[in-house]
């Protein structure tokens, strides 16, 4: 059985940067250190940080003092202000691509545009991006959700960084009759686009596709969804322990890809487990 791993599986620049900030803090800083929410959507990394004394907290209300690390997905502008008011030391590990989307929304609002964020309204990254709008702002995950978007004079469109290009394009096309003037800011991360392209290409060439990453990771879930459309024998797992032997019955080629927050050692464990099954 042949095993093929996509070239860019695993950590992207933003995730690698965020985890480095966190692990460096555990070695260099004294006192209590927290992350506001999980630093990235990967349970193995979160557990590793806990062993080093860095605990994820859901809210600033749970943090009385010390250092707070802003996760890679970012937080709302209001949360940053509250952290400052509480005199907490902050380390900002927000992905630069997410920061770019936040600044684009802020600028569009200042220029008088109604803002549309293409993404999942419940995702922390989107909630953070939305908070930088000073005027009207809407969120749509798909074309159907555009029903809530009124006709406006000026419309500015940005994307959750992990969106698929195809979905973004469909929503942009559907917005053409929603405004007299539209400004499009494609804030999809390059790393996301590359991973999606590599993964879908591989899914069309194998008999089984394994997608590795946190079950709450937006970019990993999107990879799994895209691969499943092409290869029905696609499985989204967090670790090698979840692998089912029956997935590989009659399989000649197995493809492996991983979300941008999946550590390389987890990918290697999955590869070795599949090799053992094939032996």
C-alpha cells in the first residue's frame, strides 16, 4: 500500500509563530501565564502547554493577574481593551493574516462601507474580525445566508482566513446586485489555499484520504469536507488512535493531509500506524 503525504501538511506560519511565542513564554516569563482560549485548535499542543504551566481560559473574568497570550485566531477589540484595563501583560500571538483582515474591516468601516465578512459567525476568528467594524457589519458562511444582507450604497467584503476560494467567489458573485459599489479584499491565507489545492488534488488520486487535525479546527474541517466531496473514503481524525483498519480494505493508495494546526509528530504517528496496518 502506497502512502502519500501532501507537501504542506501541518503547521502554517501563523500557527508556528503562535506556538513559539507560547513555549518561549513558558521558559522566559515568571508568574501565571494563560492563553485566552486554546492557543491553536489542536488538543495535543494545548495539553503540552498545560504541562508547562500555561492554561487556556475561556474568559478574561477567569484571569486575575499575570500574562495572557492572545491566541492565533485573535480576539475582539473589546477583549484587548479589557485586558489593558485589568493591567494584564499581553503577548499577541494573533496570526498576521488574521490581523490583516481585522485592519481591512476597520479601514472599510472608516471609509463608509457596509462590511460583509465571509465566514462562520460562531468562529472566534470571525468574531474578532467583526469587532473592528465601526459601522454596519454582516457575516455570511454561504450564499443562502446573504438573505439578511440589505441593498447598500457601498459594500466591502473580506474573508475568514481559512475560507475556500470557491465559496468566497460564489458569495462575491451573489453580492453584485446588493450594492452600487463593491470593494473586495481577499484575505484568505495563502497557506490555506495551498493546502486545499494540494489536498483536493491528492484526494482524486487515492483510494482513501486521511485528514488530520483538531475536530474544532475550521481549516481542518474544511479540508475534510473538500476531500470528502472527491473521495468518499475520507476520514477526519485527531490522532492515530482513531484509525480504523477497515478503512484500508482493498486500498492501494492512501493520501494524508493535515490542518494548519497539526504538529508534525502527530502526522508521523498516523503514517507509521497505517504502515503497520499495511504490513
